[in-house]
C-alpha cells in the first residue's frame, strides 16, 4: 500500500506539517468482533473473530487476537474519523442497520 500524505492550512494561515504514513512494517488482521473497555487514562479496543459456526447456540466463543490501547484524546479522534468514514459509506451504499446485532 503506498504511503499517503496530508497537509492543511490552519485558521491562522500557518501550515500544519505534512504527515507521511510509513506502512512498510504494518500488519493486517481480520476481525468481525470488537469490544471496548476504558479507564480514566486509557481506552482499549479488543479485536477478534467469532468462532461460533451457527446461530442459536447458548454460548458464543470469540477468539481475541489484538488489543489497541489509546489515550482518551486519540480515542475521541478515532470516533470522529470512524463517524465520517461510515457516513460516506452509507451515503454511497445505503444505511447500515445494526439493530438486534451485537
């Protein structure tokens, strides 16, 4: 994946430094389950995969594979980024209905 660059002027006319994304050592994982926990100092995102083969089971087994720990400020920025990405997705492909889904 090629690196991406972003630069933007601020309201005062100064330029924010360009961010160069280095993905040369990035790992990719697949998760169809995510949970969030938090304390005053951090927010932890837990990612994993549902190991249940069919619905109607009394127990659902989720194999957790990764945890990402963020400061509350970074979590707030992630919330805003995800909201925008999902807004664009729904505008393009239609509303995502998650009622009744975990």
